[in-house]
C-alpha cells in the first residue's frame, strides 16, 4: 500500500513537469490537488508507522524523538537547497551555467546515502 502510494506521489510530482502555458489551469489545479492528497496520505501513514510498536508508557519519548528527527531532516533539506542556490549564483557570476551541477550531484548522492 505504501509503495503504491509513493509511486502515485512520484507520478504526480513528475506530472508537474508537463505544465505548459497551453495547459488548462483547471488541469494544473487537479494535478496539484491529487498530488497533495497522495503526499499527505504518505506522510500520515509513515508518521503512524513511527509509533506502531511503541508501548503507551513510552509514547511521550517517542513523540519527542520523532519531532527532533523531523526538524533535523527539514534543516538538512533547507541547508542543502540553500547551498545549491549559492552554487548557482556563483555560476551565473562566472557565466558558467554548468558550474553548480557537480555540487548538486554530490549533495544529491549524500542525501540519498544518508536516507538509506
């Protein structure tokens, strides 16, 4: 179930790449709404799994630990995005539009390795 939902979420994100000026606004809204539903469902299910085997007397600690984990992942993503933006700014200054690419690839591989 989670795998199917993850694939549907990925498909709706990929569908956003098909947006053009000629595409009807209602179609864009529909794709975004369906994608938001599946992503929300995925996050809710994954968060519920975090507490699946936690006994009630330890639920408070589990909630705190899960909250810390979420904040760390958000700050890692934010820092990574900011770093990629800095690479792009330097590349634009040097008129080299490919200069920032190796840094983004390295960060992408690092994030993929950490999330395994």
